[in-house]
């Protein structure tokens, strides 16, 4: 993976959590590389703040039992999980996200997923949707952490980039109302690299599914490793 470093002077900028909170309140927000913020892509906050789509529901059908939504955002997926009958907990570092998730009637906690969480070691599914496998810029470390949250027979349901997309780890930024926040590490994990990353995290790939325009991998602690995986296109 390619890693670049931000300018230390940028530490004076607004935090990611403040920038994302502003975006949730309606401020236009772009997401892009820290060294090329002018080319940022529009953040789909409106979609994340809406209701789960048919495509979302197909992704959530891969979740089993009690599910913890890591990086729950404003609660779209967590609320859909509750409607599907799952005991659900949302986790997010952005306090506004937690407030909005709770407003949907879903339990949520404010904090880092790398901190001790309720039900640690007992969840059946850990969900990383909407690109959240990028959190922290290190998918191996993130998946190791997700596995630690699970019970022995648990699974990680993780949305990944499609075939042919290069896996990267970069310094990124949110730009809200023309002002960029402090850079933060973010990764992209492509389908082609899922098996290697899963094995490095002590997990096995059970399946890689195409869900509409999206790709989702199901990982667990199974002993079959890569040979036990399947791809559904």
C-alpha cells in the first residue's frame, strides 16, 4: 500500500469529527486525498442519512445474529438491522452520528471501535459497510480488532472495492464549506486483496458476494482458509 504524510502545520485545521458533524447538518462535504483536496468527491451524506435501500438490505442479509455496526454513521444500516430482528449496536467516533442513530431507536455508543466495547467477544456479526474497512488506514489491524469483538463462531461482513481496484492507504481529508479538516488515514481494500489481508488478520474468507453495484466479503475464524472461500458474481 502507498502511504504519504501530511504537513504538520495542518494540525491547526478543524477535526474530522467536527467536519463530519457539519456535513450531517447539511453543509456540502467533499472527501479526497489530503494533497489534492481540490479534487475531492462529494460525500453521499444524504444517502447515508436516509433509509436502507434494496441493495443495503441484500448486504445486511449476510449478517447473522447479534450485530455490531462499526462506524454506524447516522444509523441507516443499524436501523435496518433492528427491523430485520437483529440485536444491534452502533459505534461511531462522531457524537452527532450516535445521536442520530439513537433517534432511530437503535442503541449506539460514542467512541473508537479500538476501545473496549459493550459485549466484547460475544457478537455474532461485525459489520463494516460503506467503505468503513478504510478506518485507520490499516485493514489488517481493523479486521484483527473486528475479530476480537466477535464470539468464537462470529463473522465479519465487510464491504470492499470491486475487482481490479488497487488497495491503498493514504492521508485523506474532508472539505466542508471550502475548509479542509485535519488529514486522517484511510484505506481502500480491493476484492483482489481480500484473501491476503484476511489471512494476515487471522481470518478466512467464506465468500465474496456481488450485491448490486457493491462487493461484500464474509470472513470468519474458520480453519479452511482461502481454499474454503467462494466468489458469487
